C-alpha cells in the first residue's frame, strides 16, 4: 500500500468521528461538514510532507474547529457590517478546550451520521451522495467521478441534501424506537445502492467506480460493529461479501460477462466467502429473518458449491419462497422461477413467470425476457428462447448485458438453408 | 441513469418567450441532475462525412432530413426514466415542437 493510500484510508476512517465531535460541540450540519472537508483536505496535503501528527484525530478536530470558527467569525463580521450591530464573538476558549477526546462514542457517531445522511427528507440519490461525502470522507470530485457526472452536477446534489437536512431540523441523534426499523432500513438501502453501483461498474474499466464496493463494505462493517446483534445489518454485510467474492470471475478476458454457472470457481475469494457465510449463519440462528439475510443465504449456497452441479437448488427454492412471502417483489419472483425450474423443471418455472406479464414494473424490464428465454432454452424451445433473448437485448441499458444476450440469441439462430 | 432529452422544432415555428426551458434548467440544475446541454445550429450548416477508399468524402448536411429537425439536447443523470420524463415535461411546456427522452447505455451491468 502506498503512503497516500494509507493516509486516505485513515482520513476516511476518521472523517465521521471528527464530524461527530464538531456536531456535538457546535451543531449546524452544513457548516460542520464543510469544516471537516477542509480539514481532510489540509491533512491530505500536509501529512505526506510534514509526517503524521501524533494524534491524527485531535489534529483534524482542531483544524476543523478553527475552520468552523473562522467561518462563524466571517459570517458574523458580514452580519455586523450589514446590520451595524455588535455580534457576539465566539470565545477562543471553545477551541482551546478541544481535548483529544478518545471517545468510545466514535462508532456510534458513524451510525448517527448515517441516520442523518439517509434522512427521509432526501431522495435516495442525495442520500447516497451525502453519505459518501459526510460519512465516507470522499470529496465531491471523487463522488462525481464515481457516478460519471461532472463535479458541477454533483455539487448541487450535495448542497441541496445539506440544505434539506438543515430545513428538516433533524437533530444529530439516533431515531427513536418508533422510527428505528424504517430509518435503519433507509441506511441499509443506501449502503446497498452504493455497493450495487460499484459492483455493476466493476465489469468495466473504471477503477474509481469499483472502489464504491469497498467503500460500501467498509461502511456496512462500521454499522455492524455498532449494531452487532442486528440480523439484517449482518445479512447485508454478508450479502456484499458473498457477492463481491465472485468479482474476479464474472468478466472474461474479452470483457464479456461470464454467467454464474460458467465462472471459474477457483478465482472466487474464499476468505470473503467464509466470512460472509459465518455472518449469515450466525444472523439467521439468532435474529428474526429478513430479506438481506435470505439473499445472503442464497449467495452462500451458490458460493459454497464446489461445482455448479453441486448447487443446492432445493434450498435456494425454499429461501426464495420465503423471501417472496416476507418481501414480495417481481425480481424475487424471477429468481424463484429459476430455482423452481432447476428443481421442478423449466415448465414449472415458466408458469411462475406468467403473472409478471401483467406487472407494469416488469413489462419493459429486460430481466423478465432474459429469464424466460433461459427457461425456454432449458425446455428445448429454441425459437421462443431466441426471441426472448433478442427482446431482452433490446430492452437492457447495459452494454455488457446486451452483448451477452445477443450472443445467447445468436447461439440459437436457425442454421441457414 | 443517463438520459438525453432531444428537442425538435420546425424551422417555421419559433419558441415563445414563455417556454418552460428556464424552469426545466433551474429544477434539473438545483437537483443535481443536469449534466449539460446545447443548442444546434441550423441544419443547413451541418456537414456529412463519409470515408470512401481511405479518403473523407464531405457533403452538405443534414444526414437525416426532417420536417422538425433536432434543435437542442440536454443530458440528464436521474434515478429513473419516470424522473427524466417528469423533468422533460417541464421543458415541453410552451415548446411548440417535439420533446423526446432517450436513455443512454451504461458500460456496467450484472451477470446472469
């Protein structure tokens, strides 16, 4: 690991802790967050040259507090000029009183900040961007790069998110028991979105986007440390680890997708598989079942099969059946249909797909036609399969998926003559 | 997800001063969903280029002749097609021509 990486990792780890200290001491999310970003930037330029301070965290708290006080002062000076009224000076004592504060609440601060950044007043896209900046410690430029938009597009998304948090009057505190499940659900969903954004991109050449999976796993680990007894947090972390474990094998040397059934399992990350499996097993044994645990359990069954023909499809079918009951959605139905096809035959799977034709969420979704084509191919109906693969290829917005689907269709093309 | 919003207009029609583009631009920019946009010059000044036997062959444009040619484009980054359509509807207000939302392909994806 190079020195800038080492500093970068430490800074991202410390960012939410420093922001937590400032928020508790001064309040004002927008101002504190700006001050922390300034301090992170100062550290990133000064530490590599001057060496790491003895207590990096206190250094950052001190610098960020100074920035904040400077901001408040210049704001006050402006107001003084405008209103010609004497504004109260922020006494230096407040800054000087910044001790090391090696605080046992640091982990809790990360979680409390996540609750704030995933506040229901924000759209999911804003929650994602603000989480990466305020909790992940990424700069606006880095976030913009990860989402392939200019910084000028990302900056207002983040500013608006901060303004909305201010307007909502949300305190820097954890939600109460009444809101807990829903608010934690929003946090987990945002982490899941960040992971998926990075995972989808990891087929492409873009390293910056690939780092989003690592960032999502890092933040989910932090939530798991703060809430070790929550089965869905553990389930989400397990799902990420078990999915990311297959990353090296999912794209062929020519950049095309390798479907799960054809992946070289020797290239899967066995340490990640072991960790993910242990997490989800423990969670399912000790907590109420939830959608992330069930999806992680399915991923574990795929990952632990030494060969594709060893896959325990019967178990997968049962898990998707439960998932369809506790969290029904058309994507679960698609996966359930595949598992049914693998255990009860392709016709039984195809029957399960039929109601989806009337679902407005699926009528134009390429996955429905890709799965139907796959099951028709298994059933030996090559013509229908080819038609559905082609339809899916037209509907998908992903270039590698389109290449894959076209290749499947071409394989079934009738021989000329 | 990225989308192109295409604006079409017949050369005879002129967009009124009250067209919804200002509101569209303000809303999309403030939401952090506007990547950019541009207005196209008259089709008669466009040039068509073809490669013929290793040399470029240049002729008068446009490549596609239409009663209502493309006059402008915006590039959006939105969470869904529904949201892109919602934004495009703002730019369609007071626009005497056609407005079209066209999703762009992504280099990423999920294996099956």
